[in-house]
C-alpha cells in the first residue's frame, strides 16, 4: 500500500472535459483540441486515454473547432514537404454498392495535366472494395515515401500514398475501429488534413449534417475545399440524384445545388467486378452509371480548380471523350 497520491497525467484534463457527465462536460476549444491532438500524435498518451478520448468524441460528435484544432496539430507533426498538388483526394470509405469510379475520374484529370494526390487508410471495414486493391490494374502509382510521391506526380500527375506511410499514428487510430467497435473522429479528420496543401481539397462525408461541420472546419483553417455526400463516403458524385456542394475559400463559405445527370435512378450491379473499371477506361465496354459518375466527379474537381459549374461539366465531358 502506498500513501503517496500519484500525479495526474497531463492528458487527463482533456478526457475530463469531454466526459464529466451531462452537466459538467463540454466540447474542446480549438486551442485545447490542437494541444490534445499534438500529445496524441507524439505518443504522449496511454492506450486507455486514447480509447476514452476517441469514444467520448464519437459519442458527443466533433465540432468544427475541434476538427480544425486536430487538423492543425496533425499538419504540424507530419511536417510534409512542399510538393505542388492541384487536388487532394482522400479515399478512406471503400465502396460496396458501386465500383470505385472516382479512380477513373482522378486518372482522367491527371491525363489532362492536373496533379492529383490520393491517400487512404486500408481495408478497415469488411465487405468494401478499397482503392489500394485497384491501383495496379489502373496504373496509378503506389508510393511509400514523399520522394516517390514527388516523382510520380512529376511523371504521371497522380500518386497514391497509404496513410500508414505518412502518418503511422493516424493509421493506428483508424485500425482501432475493429477493437472499439465504432469509427472514431479520425475517420473524419483524415479527410480534412490535405497534407501537401493542395490548391483544393475534395471531401466526401456520407452522414447528413457532417458536411456542414467539415465545411466550417475548413473555413476556420483557411482552406479551399469542396464537401459532398459522395457515393459510399468516397469522393464520387452520384449522377442519378441531385447533389449539394458545400465549399469554402479564403475564409468564406457557399453552397451550390448540382442537378442529376440522369433523369432516372440507375441500377446497381449484382456484384462488383473490378475488371470493369479498366474495361470502361479502354473503351472495351461501356457502363451507363459509371461513365456519368466519372464525368460528374471530374466536374466537381474542376469546379474546385476555379471553373464555373456549367463550364466544369462541359470540360469533364471533353476530358472523358479524349481519354
């Protein structure tokens, strides 16, 4: 038995702020969130604290101020090099209803000279088809360090880098999904980070209400970003439904409604055949849903690069025909 009271761990303050009951708890300020995530990224917290912190945030639902603070801390800790990028393209959700048509959109944009940086967190949820499994067949370079990313962008205008390669700590937190039983705020955070500070960050948030949270977090960060409810949570515009595009640039925010490209709902395939992606790319076969999804997604990206909506859609169609 010891009669000496142990000193409280510095991170306990943040767990207490979030978890002190219905009346005593509150959200973190942006400054608190940045300091807390800095400690997490440097490994200055215990496993127990990390699990409690992530699940309390998950239960409360993260605020724009918290996400902005987390993002600032991550950017400071990863200290990515300066590599010119037009589009930051997070890919963390995986697909289960439709194929990963967004990869053809990214590839087509790269073919037209736009520099696209894709990143993802691996197969963390069963039953989904992830980007990493499709890169080789689509000739999209898979890179494991920043030098390789720079070379791939210079040579091909497109590169994919796994999260584990540029932030093992964030990948560890993503992988906790199957231990904790729930996704954590890290699944949202990785979509915001834009590690190379591309001209425009594309974000897809599936759950209603979270789009506005991401839009405001991006505004607080001073980022240029477009946020949509993409198919399955990936940056892929559904061509058979109307879409809202939430944007932020230079500290201001705006929203646009994009009309569907198809007048009727298109059927999902009975099963996903990844070979269909290359087949459509090479014009060996056609796919009504997929080709419209590619063009709609390219138009979104081109809107982020400065074109007005009508011009972006026309340019996307031209890009696809010229592939």
